[in-house]
């Protein structure tokens, strides 16, 4: 049973990757690298963890998710489309003039997007506000935020880390997509913000380190995070930028670039082959 | 009511007054509660007051998150750190999604006094009014400050309200007074020149009107408490009668009410518009009352600008 769930989530993660690549290809712009690195986390969130109601996107008791690293939205949009928040066809007009799917998440227009984000550092603070509101309103919902490792160079992220700890927001879970790359190169070379674990612990957080592509570890981390009271939890997820598309993997140059047709076809065939290798009904 | 009260004082009192019955109101401050007067709310309703420490950018975005869950957050710090430091958080976290957050900034303008240029924000109105969908209000006394807070609570969307440090005379304590967002108040009629003002300059404009009357010049006075949306109709209609406009504000002459009025007049009924305010310079340290004289942010300064406007009349 447990293995079946993991297999299913692996397939969904691959579907998310296929949708993200399709969106970026059709847009001829966008950010595939971080979308691919976070796809397994998104699959676990939207298809196992989050208590949401697709037919009632603004349901006040729903779990919240904020994509603070908003540029990775091809992954989020792909997950939301798979979940049924909007037609999958919308992915093809991502970033097009007048289309639904904006270059960065827009909560006003897009069902399932809990916060407009994209200017780095801000979305995570917004998630802190949602978690605080949950406490004030005696709601049991949880708030999740996906933060980039490069993003955490923003001072505001650490203001928010301080805030969440001070107000004991144990209903808040931050996931760091630690893919190690940003536009200008390796995070450790551009401006080394690591190690996260000891810094977060010093700020009073519960910290769980995982392989961000290991479904069982992701699910287990979410479970453990819920059990910790009195402090927020950070899941530091080691990931590979561009995961699943061989020529994009661990390449900073694929942070914000669209594949050409030939590259797109290779990406689709690689992801499809992987999905087929997982067996079952496709 | 006291003869004089700072608008920040009226703000703190209004928060406590309306917060008592509206449980959705939450107040965030950045280590300045005693100065911004959110301490009045804090003392009365501590469970809905959140000190965010000296970390304004996080505070503004936290407020955005709170508002998505039905809260009505009031965010307070000095104007320099709200509109200035956190401009982009206000623009992207609050403005773009049009969230129901009230940014209530105190210690605006030269009248901050001794703290000097680093703390005297003369740019906030200009910054805030460039944000699409943002309501921008600069109340003229304690009565109007309370009404502005009330109106902001009733309005669903982002609002920036500017409050001052200095005690101001009460000028709106009459039965006919009515505050409405985006509706300027005609304080006095005139034939020769229209004086448009807001904040502490409204009382000075009324004083200037008296001085001008002694010289045989008839000035109307309009209190444009809401800079955005600007009540262009009231201002333009009056300009059609007088044929000349002076705009007075405790703000840089670039970007604020003066610019807003000049834009409205230029686009619909061009007549001379002369701006009175801080003349594109930084402030200085000194007692507020001395600085007001130094920068001529007073009736005398307005009278001089009226003379200039009249000389430009065709």
C-alpha cells in the first residue's frame, strides 16, 4: 500500500515535470530549473499532504501553500492543473499576453494560488501571516511555504524566520528547495548562505534534512513536522536543479531559459520514458 | 476634546475604539508603538497586537498574509520606513493582490522635528500614489484622522494613511463635517484663487485666507484629504470660478498633492497652479515649530504662493 502510494506520487511528479516543461517551451521563456527540482515536493503536497477543496479554492479551513520562489510557478501551475483547479490547456499559454497563467503566481486570477509571489523573500513572510491568522482564528489548517536556497539570501527571509520562531508558529512548515544553484552560479560561490540547518536551529526552528527527490522521505518529513509543537519546522530538501531532464540537471544556465524544439522533444521523451518505467496505467 | 491633538494620537485612540468591537482588526508595529500610538490599542487589546521588531519588510508582508485569512491588519511605523523602506513589499505583497491592509504611517514630514532629515519623510505620498489601486489619505486634524481610520475599516482594499507627530488645532469639529474617501471638502468659498491643501496645511490655508482677505483677495480653501483617488471635480469646478490654484502640503513639491492637482488641472481646465511644500530638499534637525517657519510651511508661505499664482493669471 505504502509502496503503491510512493509509485503513484512519482508518476504525478513526472506529470508535473512534463507540464512544467510544456509551459516553458510554449512560453519561450520561464524558469524550468527550479520547477523541476521542486516537482517531487509539489506532488507530495498537492496529492497527499494538503487538505484543500478544488471545488472551493477559497475554503477558509484549507491548508495554505505559498510558492515564495514564485519563478518556479511552471511546476505549481502544472500541479494545480493536474489537481483540477483549471484546464491543463492553460499551460500552453503560460506567459502569453492576456492569458490566465502569469509569469509569476497571481492569486487574484488563478484558482488554487494562495498568494501572489515572485519578488523574492516576500511570499514566506506572507505565509507567516497566514499561520498567525490560523492561530488567531483557532483554525487547525497548516501553512506550507516553498523557499529557494538562493532566495534565502534575502534579508527578509531571516526577518520572517525570526518572526515565526518568536510567535511559535508550529502550524507553519517551510521547505527549502536546496538545489544549490542560482542565476549567477553555485549558491556557495555567489553568496554562501549555507549551512541552513545550524542557522535555522539557532533561530529556534525544528529542522529536518532530507533528499528532496525521495518521496518516502518527503512524506515522512511532513508527518514529523506536524508532531512538533511550539516551534516552526523547516525541511531542508536537497534537490537537483533541472531534475529529470538530463541536460538541464545541475546547470545554472537552465534557471530561466526555455528549451528549443529539439531540446523540448528530448526532455519529453526522457520524462515519458521514466514515467513508463514506473509501470501501471499511464 | 483637547484644543490640539496630533493625528497620530487620534489614530491610536481610534484603533482602540474600533478594535474593541471589530475582532478582525489586528495591529502590527515595528518597535515604535509608543511613538506611533498603537500602544493605546496594545494596552487595551494585547492579544491582537503584534510587535514585529525592527523588521518592517517582514511586517508588511505578514500583514498581507493575515489579510488573506479575513483579518484587517493595521501596519504602523514611521512614514520613512513604511512607504520608504517597504515600498516594494507594499507594492507587491499588498498592492498587486489588492489586499485589505491599512498602512498607517506616522511621523511624516518636516514636523518630525529634532530627528532630522533621515526621519522626515517628504516622499511618502508620491511613492504611495504611484501604486495602482492604493487609497492615499492625509488627514488634517484629530477629527479627520479618526474618520479616516473608520472609513479605511469599512473599505475593502489597501489604504495608506499619513499621520503627523505634531499636535494640530481641531478644525473639523462641526456638525456638517462628513468624511468620505475620495471626496474633498470645501472649507471656504472664494473668487480669486483656490487653495488646495491637506494634512497640517489645511489650518494654515484657512489662516492664509484671512490674511489675503485683509488685502482684498478672496480665496477658497479645499481640504483634499484623499490624494488618491483625487476629487478632481471639486477642485476643477472651483478653479473654473477662481482661475488660479495654489496647492499646499507638508511634502516634497514633487510627486504629492501638488503634482496630483497639477495633473488634474492641466488635463481638464488649464489655469496657473503653484505648488507650496518642501522645495525638493531634505529636512533638518530642530524644534518642529522652528522648522515650519524655516521652510515656510505656514500661512505666510501660502500667501506668497497665492501672489505668484495671481501674477500668472491671464
